[in-house]
C-alpha cells in the first residue's frame, strides 16, 4: 500500500517537482495551492505526511501548521515545512507552530524524499515496488 503525502504549495513549479520526486518513490500525492484548501483536504484524506510551504496566500504556513495541529484526527501526520526562508529564526518558528521538520528550498532532487522520510521517522519505501 502506498503512503500518501499532502503537499500544500502555491508555486506551480515546486508542486510539479515535489510531486514528480514523490511519485517516483511510490507515494500517492495530493496537492493544495493554499492553506485553507490544504486544511480541508488534510481532514478528508488524513495523509501520512504533510509538506507545507511557509510562504502561502490567504494564510501563511505557520498559521496553517497551527490549524492542522489543532485537528485531533491529524495528530499522527508529521508536518514538514518546505521554505526558502533560510534563517534559523524561521526554522524555530516553523517548529514552534507544530512542524516536525524543515526542508529548505530550492528542492534538491537528490535528497528531498530522503529528508522527508528522515523527518517523518519512516523507513524508506521499498524502491523496487515503485
Ligand atoms: Mn509559496
């Protein structure tokens, strides 16, 4: 059974790249382009992992992380911030808002999925199966 990832990201190119890399490794990927839609979708699909851009329209990623963390049914879903804010302060803010990890953009295709799995505490999916 494949694992599901919800990607909340407003940038089309980043959505495309992250989806490509995750699907290649056997993940089922759902996407939302803003936080409000992302929160609705998260409650509907209960994803195994949530990837969260911090710079988002409507609600910023920190507000989205806090809202997701307030939803009991999503307690088991790790939230990993993905952001171009390459500052220690932003990492601390993301973690304080309830994120379990933090990946910096630009996305590195060589390490992206491994980093996600490390933060999520998952053993890698059997690559032969994907
Ligand atoms: Mn963004």
